[in-house]
C-alpha cells in the first residue's frame, strides 16, 4: 500500500513515526475521513474547509492544504482505487518533540499522514436498518473539532459492539448530540430534527448534505436538540456519516423505532443521497 507521509509517497511499511510524536503522546492533532467513488471525491471542498478550521482551532499551522489535497487525490490511482469505492484517512499532528504540554518549538514540523483503502458500503445494513444504544456523552466541550481525542467515542462504540449494536448515540444533559462516529437525525410527524451545530457535535458533512436534500425535497427540518426522553415517540431515526451513509435505525436499546422497519422519510433521503453521490 502506498501512503502519503510528510511530503512523500512511500510504502506503508516504510513509515516510521517517532515515539515523541505529539499525536502518540497527547493525541495532539486532527483528522479527516473522506470518501470517493470511481476517483471522484464526495464534497472534498467541505472536508478541506473543515480540516482548515480544525487546524486553526488547535492552533496548528504550517500545513499546505492545497498540496495535501493534491496528494490525497493521487493516493487513489497510486493504489489502484480510482475505479472503486474508496476512503481516505488523513491525520495531522503537532509533530515530534521532547514531551512537554505546551507547544513544541516553532521549528517542529507537523506530522502528516494519509492512506487510501477500499470502502465497502454497508448495503445490507442500509436495507435492514440497525440497532443503536444510548450512552452518556462524557466528551470534552469542543466536539466541533475533529481532533484525535476519541477515547470516549472508542469506549462507547466498543459498548455498542458488545451489545450487538451498530452505533452508540451520545446523550448530554438529556439531549441527543451525535453518535460515536456518526451524526443523528430523528423524524417526528414528518419533520426531520437535527441538533443545531454547536460545540457539542461535529459539523458532519453528510448531515449537511442530507439537510440540504430535505430542503430540495420539501421535507421540513427543525434544528433543535432532541430530548432523549422523546426518542420512544420518534417515528424514524437515522445515523449519518462518511462511512455510514444514511443508515436507518430500527432499534434503540431494547425497543423498536416506529414499526421496527426503516421509515418512509429515511428511505426517501437514502435514495436521494445515494443518487447525489459522485457517479
Ligand atoms: N467519523 N460525528 C462524529 C463524532 C464523527 O466521528 C463523524 C465521522 C461524524 C460524521 O461526520 P461526516 O458526515 O463528516 O463523516 C459525526 C468518521 C467517518 C470516522 O471517525 O471514521
């Protein structure tokens, strides 16, 4: 596998990252996950914009994002992925320097890494819908930054796997925020309800795409936090994300959502979303 590492394309086995890397020591960095179909990236501009914002918010500069975008695009042909569904994982850390909490000397180069792999769409789950569990949101107060600090997400997602569920949905102060690696939409009486974009959740690119489809399809949208206590009355529920797509949720913990099958609004959005993907 050919990966991009600090300005060069190299074999993945030849990458070596210092144990002093601040990503390793502190989780001091940010990441992105992008998706492509037959060489065409889905909303690449939005991913680059979000990455730029994440870097700015953690005060990490010195990365040429236009060059990085070109490198990410090249990863597909270099790995024989330009005629397939692919995903790219990209990570930038504050570089390697002797451990201290404050920023390293300004001469420290950021560590930049990106790899492409096949993206197998979860077609069967899209069809049947999935189960989710609810978990207290114990994350920090800057969930809008796509930072490497995902320990609460890891623990919650592991709990989901152990409960035979696809995803863990976080609840903070009684309100649904998002999933461990996805965003969440609920449907009440035909209206799609989404948590407004605040510091409590990631500005998900799939969420943005689906909410604009709602506007195109005349599906009413309310950007308001959903109380977890109201979830049993939701007609439909879905989780969204770059690797998740538009995923119907048919079960929460041990109870069924709606009639226990993917609902009509979810189906409509799923179809429109998949039709809008790059050809
Ligand atoms: N996760 N919320 C969280 C906490 C996420 O980690 C993600 C994506 C999303 C959905 O965002 P988007 O639609 O931009 O992919 C929401 C990526 C895919 C991951 O960690 O693998």
